[in-house]
C-alpha cells in the first residue's frame, strides 16, 4: 500500500499535460484534460500563462480519483490529497509557496490516522 501511495503522490506531483499556443500572446492559458489509453480521465487542471494554477486532479485507469493538488503561479500551494482505490483519503499534505507547511497526515485502510508530521 505504501508503494501505491508513493506512486500516486509522485504522479500528482509530476503531472504533465499539454496546452496549445495562444498565437496572440505566445502564452498558454487554458484548461487541460488528458486521458488514459482506455479513455478514462487521467489529469485535469489549468494553466495560466503556461504555468500551473488552481486545482489539479488525477484519476487511475479505472476512473477512480487518486489525487488532488493545488498550485498558485506554478508553485505548490494549498492542500494536496492522495486517495486509495476505494476512494479513502490516505494522505494529506499542505504547501505554501512550494514549501511544506502545517500538519501532514497519513491514514490506514480503516480510516485511522497512523502518522502525522508538522512542518
């Protein structure tokens, strides 16, 4: 299970998507949606001037939400969450201007908090 959480976290952190060039300003400013090969939603988020901004979401190949992340002007900013295949929250992290902040929490399969760490 730790491996699943790590994979999901890495996927959320390194989510990549493609935009198209705005010919008038040579910048990327648009919502982005990508799909798994089987047609299920994979990533969804927004670029503002080519920089990640706002909430990003990631789903697995079965269409289950596995992570949410937030950006402010390209920096990790806000609450990030990782979910298991049953939709249970397994990890919650907080960032402010790309820095770890607040209390991070981890849950087990039953929903019990098994670890916390303050930043």
